[in-house]
């Protein structure tokens, strides 16, 4: 699969260089809740760690899978992947990876097969809380071939067998002892959070040298890095959760650029471009970014599908995208983006229809009260808690609009927002939200949403809160589809299964689909080489290619 997304930038005359630039300051809107590569999934962490570590594989800006720390991408054709029968008679596959020569942790320790083995051992223990759980369940054996080579044996064959996702080396010489002491409490004792500036944690072009919780992360060149030499001696990443304040820091020169992955809402960036002319470079990058409302499904009133459908019918998404986002955010009918080859253009749609929304609420037993807010037979108000990331001007504007639209249908929305690091690390991951949660999923090309839709992925204490099915969605057919789609190697048959997945999603509404987001990247005119991907793997994984013009 090869897709390209993006926009052309107009060439502009480069200003005369006053002095060599060897530092770069980047503004983002969130701060990582943890620095451990395998605990919790948060875009801010992925962006920061993209400078400081390298996984085995990643999808690039061309949407093709490539090796980052491995020598050769395994395939059946090159013999590094072999079909086999598992000990219990299943169709399986063994995949062999060889680490690039010369890879070292920042303290000089070689990156080795032992680091991959430790990552596999920790992931296999459910008490550790690594995700995705299905990867570690399926990878039932890891064989150390030599100090740089491992073979993983999987108990099923998938079309994405060469992609290792978040599986990556972890520094066993630092982390193994901490993990062995007690896997269940490892996530609170990992050196990634207690000794974040320990150079031995990082194998990328830079290493983290200073952290100021909630405010900034500083990275300096990693002397142990043996890849392409990075241009910048130091990179500082500042967290400014309030987007107008972030824009002000850009204009004042306090930050050089704003990361599109975690930056300004698109409407704010469009207005900024109009005001500043060619002072900065702008790129509006469409991608696999799904803005939606997670729904607490396992408790009333949102457990009633009719209420979820009424919410969507009462939402005029087209008007919102045109007025707030200049029409640049295509409306979503499911979580599968039209840019993805498995998108079904004929899936059921829910156009704005206030009368139909009201009828569904009537049918569900919610009748208008004296103040216009509906009540059930017990006299309980139809009032829903509505959360998102505090300080994001675009999302907070959407909240206000949705609150008014839903009130017209008789639904009250009570807005309660939290800082991103609390919202993602605590409220969502521990399923403490009570109604609706507005945020975005970012996925890789043709990424099966097992972690968000399979009932095995509902976070719970027994798995140390791993999994991303925050709403508590349970559907037996969806469980089967999210398990078996990866195992279907025939593209045409797989497409039919994807079509069925999207049909169930559009009818059941495990989440309320809103739109697919475009990211607004804002760079200084002197910076070149940044290549946004438009998907899960962030641009910072190739930051050693960034250069000063």
C-alpha cells in the first residue's frame, strides 16, 4: 500500500543568516503523562520520544513500512519470515529481525537482543500493563539468535506481520531489575519516569537532559548515536496548553515552530497565516486523525443506542466544520478515513435531523421537561457530562456549539475539562469519565481498531489498565472481526470484512463520529526537511534529517 498525503509549500526567499543555528524550540499543547515507550498511548509522548528513541519499524511519510533500527524488513520472499505450524497445531509465522550494527544506548551500552527479550518478557506479563495486549499474547516465543538477532514466533499469520508497532528495545541493564521486583508496580518505578535524564534510556539522535513537569523537555545530541548526524545541538519542547498563548509565544519568538501533531487548531492556524503572510511556513496536512466522542457505554443513559443515535442526529457537523474549520475537516461516518484504502463510501450516514433526534428520544422514554431538558419516567434529567482537553481553543469552541445544538433536542451537556496529562493518563485510561469525552484517535494505514473496539481491550485493574476501549464497548461480532481481519491475507476478502466492521460501527455508534482532522504545521522559514506523515508515526522519528536552510 502506498498513499501520499500533503500539500505543496510555496518557495520563498530565505533570509540572510545572521548566525549559525544549532538550537530549536518547539511548542506543543500537551505534556507527556509518562516517558515510558510502552505505557499509555498519548500523542505528546510519541512526539517527544521520536527525538530520543527508535523502534524497530515505522510507517514513513510515503505510508510504507520501513526499518528504523533493524537491518532488513522481514518478508516471505527474503526468508526472514516463514510460515509454520505452532506446537498446538495453529497456522503461525516466525519473523526474524537483526538490529543495525553500532546501535547504542546513550550511556554507551550496545542495544542488543537482550533488550528486545526484556521488552517481550515484560509485555507478556499482563500485570505490567503494556499494550497492545494482543501483540504480546500472539508472540508466544522469542528466540535470541545472537546478540543482534531475534526470532519472534506468532500463533497467527497476519497481513501486517512485518510491522512491530510499539514493540521496541528497552534497556534491560536499567529496567529489568526494576520490573522483576514487582511487575504490577513497575509503571510507577520505571527509570523512564524516576530518572528520565538517565542517558542509558535513549537510543535516538538526542537524549533527554532536562524535564520540567508540565512545562518543558530539553534534549541534547546523543554522543552514542551512530546514524545521520542531527543539525541541532539542542531541542527544547515547551508545553503551552492554551492555544492562544502558544500562538503568542510563536509571534514573540519564544518558540521557533509549532508541531502540527499537537499544535494550533486548524481555524486558528488559518487566521494566523492570513495575518502573518510569509513570515512562517504553513502546511495543512490531512491524515488518519479521527475526532470523535468516546461514550461511556456500560451505564445509562448512554447504554441505550437510541440516545447515541439521537445525539448524532442533533449534531450539525457540516455547519460546524464549515464555520469553525473553513470546511477543511471532512465529516466522519465511522473511524475509517476516506484516505484509507479500506474506507467504505457507502456506509450508513447520519445527516443532521433534529426532528428525528427528538422522535428517537421520545421513543426511548425521554420527554421534555418545563425547562426544555428531557426527563425519564423517574424524573431524572437527561444531563450528560462532557469532557475534553482544557486549553484547546478549537475543542472548547466545539463543546460550546454542541452544547447548544443538543439543548435544542432536550439534552443537557455539562462541560468539565481537564489538563491533557490528567485527562488521558487518569480519566480516560482508568475509565473515570461518566458521559462523553472529546478527543482524537491517530492510526496507521489500514490499522485494525482492535484496541478501541474489542471487549478484551476494556481497561481494568487486572490488566493494570492497559487497553483503549475506554467506553466499554461489547459486541461479539465486532470482537470476531477485530481479531480475524488481520489474519485475512486476501485483500478483496479483507475489504468485505472491513465493510462489515464499518456497518456495525455506523449502526451501533460505540463512539460518536465527528470529522477527520487536518494538522496545521507552522515552521520558521529557515527550517527544512520536516516530513509530516499524516498518521500514527510522528515526524520526529526522522528528525535527524531536519536542516537549517
